[in-house]
C-alpha cells in the first residue's frame, strides 16, 4: 500500500525523517503547492488530489495542518485509512482562542522576515525540547513561502468541517499546546507528547502507525 504523508504548516518532509515503517509500504511525501488567490482549502485539496495515484490502495497521513488537508482529500478520494497526527478532525476541535486571529487578522501582515527570526513562543507551542529540534524547525520555517503561510493560517481559521470520515484514526499528544487534547477526540494518545512529537516521539508513533496500517 502507498502511504501519502502530508506535513504541517511551516514544515516539510524533513519532519518525518525519524519515522520508520515496514519496508513493504511505498512512502510518498506530498509537497505543498502554492495556493491560488482566495482559494479555499477544499479547492486546494482538489488540485493536490491529482498528485495521488488512486489506481492502487493508499492511505493518507496528515500532520497538524496537513491533517486538515488529509480530511479534505479523504472526502474526494476515499483512502483505505486517514490518519491524523497532532491535528484536528473538525472545526469543533479548533481551540476557541483561534477566533482572536479572525477578529485581529495580524497574520495577513506577517513579513517573510518573521519566519527567519528564532521565535521562542513558536518553539514553546511546538514543543521543542533541544537544539536539534530547534535547528530543524528553524530551517523549515525559513524555507516556508510567506504567501503560503498566510493562506494556510487563513484556511485553518475558516475551515468548516463536520462530516464523519470513514476509517479515521487520530494520534494526539496529551501535552499538545497548539491543539490541546481537551478539545480533540483522538483514537490513540501519546503520553506527554507535544505538537512536535512526530519527531520527538518518533519511535512510539512509528509503532502506532505500523499497527494501524496493518489492522
């Protein structure tokens, strides 16, 4: 089976480098494409869906914002399984304080230089625990397109999703500060896992993913 991995906002395939899965799976990392002007997440997902080979069995694995995209792709393509990591499955799971960014949309004016400055608050929200993780996160943020960044934040704030997704699995950390677990409904929990647990708790998540995929 082919496994399509979708990274989160401000990240790329490097975030999955510590994940180890059985060799009999074909792993594909979906690259973000630039959004069109005023494009909805649903419309964006339809364009990105063209990158997925539906002639053979496949599953989607989405991290954080990538999990939201995986939800939208699953509505279009009907994968074998849809697996969320450190993400949310509906807008009801979005923390209430995200609404503040809709009231005061400062994200629209964030310059590229913002992503090139080390931000202690972002590191804290992501759950960075050492210099290796900080170096990786910084490198990925520097490589993030600012137009995409602004569009993605807007998409998160305006995402309206209530549909029940078939064969949905949700791995979440009990100490996630970006999407606190109290707002979510995970099927698997990583004790003390933070938002960056795909990297910091890669061994545990690799085991969970292997069991879900084999099920």
